[in-house]
C-alpha cells in the first residue's frame, strides 16, 4: 500500500477559513491512524485492505469537506470510522439492488417493470444449472431453444408459431428487417410514435432498411388510406399501439380487421405491435381495454408483437406470435441469433405463461394482483402500517389516492387506492424521501405538497416488514 496520505487540498481556501476550522482541519486523523481504529478492525478482517483504505480516505475527505463548507467542528474518530465502515460494506455491494416500490406505479420502467411471480423466480433458479435449453430429450441430441414457450403460447393466445427475442424493440427491428427491408411499410400518421428512451418508429424503420409510408392524418386514418398507399414496393401494413399517449376528440382509425383485409387483398402482410401484451381484459378493472394478442390474431393479423415485462407480467423479452410460414422466415434471419433470449428469460416466461393457462394469473402474476387489488384492501393495509408506526412514535395518516399502470400502458388511467401520508413540510419530506432511498433496501416513495406518500398497491407482500423497518429507521428523530 502506498499513498495513504490524503490531499491537503487548496491551501488558499484553507487560509480563508476562520481559526476554529483551521484547528479542526489540523485535528483530522491520518489514513494510517484511522485504519488502526478499533471500530474498523471487523471490516479490516472481512474485506481487502484496498477497499477499506479507499473507504477511509473517502470518509476523511468528507469530514474535511464538511469542515471547510460549514466551519463544522472536528468529527470524532468514531464517526469517521462509522462512515468508513459503511462505505467499505457499500463497496462490496452490487450496484443493481432490490428496492421497495411504494410509488403506486405498477409497471415502473425505472424500477425494473414487472415484478415476477414466485413460480417465475423459482424457474430462473432452476434454470441456473444445466437444462435442456438446446437439447432434445426424446431424440437424445441437439434441440433448439426456440421450441420453448411455443406450446404454451399456442394454447394461451391461439397462434400457429412464436419467436421470443430480447425485447419488443428487437422484435420490431427483426420483423421489419426480415420482411420489409428495401420495401415499404404502411403506417397511420398517428402511429409514427416515440415509445420512450429515444425509441422512435421512423428511426427503427430506417435501421431496418424499411421505407415508412405514413397515411391518413394525425387524428383520422381510414381503411381506404391504407389501400390507396399500396404500391408494387409495399410489403406490410402495420399498426403500432399508441401505448403512452391518447388522441381524443375528432378521431377515427381503421379496425384491426379492416387493416388485415386491406393487406391481404393486396398480397401484403399485416403486423400488429400491440406493446404491452395484456392477455387478460383490462376493462374488467374499470380501465380502458388494452389490445390483446389473441384478439389481433383472431382479427387476421399475420404477426403480433408485444413485451414480456409490461402487462404480461413476465421477464423482459419481445414475443412475436403468428403464422408459422412467416415466423419461419424470421427464425432464418441472421439478426435472430443476435437478439436471442437467454435461458433465464425462457424459464421465467414459461412459468408466467403457465399462470394464464391455469387460469390463475390474477392471483399469481404480481402485475394482475396489483391491478385487481380493491381499495378497501389497500385501506386496511395502510391502516395497519399507520398503527405500527404510531407505536414507534411516527404519526401517519391514511388518505385516498390514485395508483397508475405505468410502463407506457393505459395513459391517464388510474386505480383508486389509499396512501400512507406523513406530513412533514416540503423540505423535511424531501429529506425523508432521500433517507428512505438510502436504506439497506431502498424505498421509493412520492412526495406531494409536503407529505411523504406511500402506496401499498405496489409493495410486494414479502417486503412489507422491510418497508416498516425502513420507515422507522428513516423517520425516527
Ligand atoms: C413498450 C413498447 C415497445 C418497446 O418494447 P420493449 O419491450 O420495451 O422493447 C414497442 N412498441 C410498443 C407499442 C410499446 O408499447
């Protein structure tokens, strides 16, 4: 180990400090002295010296910075040791960690979208060893990973064949590259959209070598608009679900059936990107109906594409279902290899799809359990939380509120819920939210008009105790 002296920083800055800050700075312990501190012996035994040294250097520098910034007193060596110890343990944590989603946004893109069912998590664990990923157990020889999930998809959505790729964006790129490169895809002007994260339909088209032909107007597109745009270069009629926005008022669009008819009567294919892959009827929960793959296929779509981790409630992937001769063309395309899914995804996807096959999705798939949770159930839960916290001296209220679907699905739709509300005033509530995110299992809450708000709808049952512990730790004194 070399270089264990900390930088003394800019001397002229130091010279402008008052005398007590100067004294405090001079009293800061050296890195070497800190490393010998009894409170750091446990972490020194457990972790490599380089990690502990870095953590100590960071803690001493922070102490120095806070003295310079606020003219604060010299922190005790115990408090520097505690900061260093925390930083050292932090350094051996992965950066990707579980969090508690108390935002009430069910498919929270920033928090990993759909949480998986218990069966899907178990399936991932089991797939971690050897599996028949590409092995034919009957023939005793080489098989294909693309055989998995197909049987269940056939039963659940009624497709002839299916192909699972890395995500729905990849599915779109593959479909356009394999079926429309150098040809034209006809799309309503209202569907030439940006999905999020810079993912724009016209750019995806360009990347895939397809030529976008926009038809109709922003608010109105009719079946004959598609028909009039057909040329000898046309390959596809396409629909892209306007997942994350809504056009209201004087609007019109062709039905899926009409689009399929126009396509087929001109010898073209009709492909439907429905986005979120709702397999159940969302209108049963008092919200708008999301397009479902089984409906699209029944209406004549040749291919339907959707995400695995939005309303389907499974792992991140892109699912392409449809006619077997067309899926066969996709499988032969070189991009398929580049976009292929791993064994964990396939394992979790099959387990998730089985919940639908067994008619138990509403109970077993977290996304649907959250969607179908009733307000009185939420109210009871928050009341319990409030009384537990009250025993710990933390005052919280139970207030009505709204949960949202998120994940670019069902914009503007909300589900009535009850929230745990802790009113602290603007600045303090913000600080509390920061502290909640700094807990060992970080809690993501909302802050609104000086109140910290937590929605039980999106808190996984197994995380409730951790949530209450985090609240007590963050909010007590
Ligand atoms: C979300 C979405 C996509 C992108 O799907 P990913 O799985 O996130 O790649 C594509 N099309 C539509 C209509 C979507 O809603």
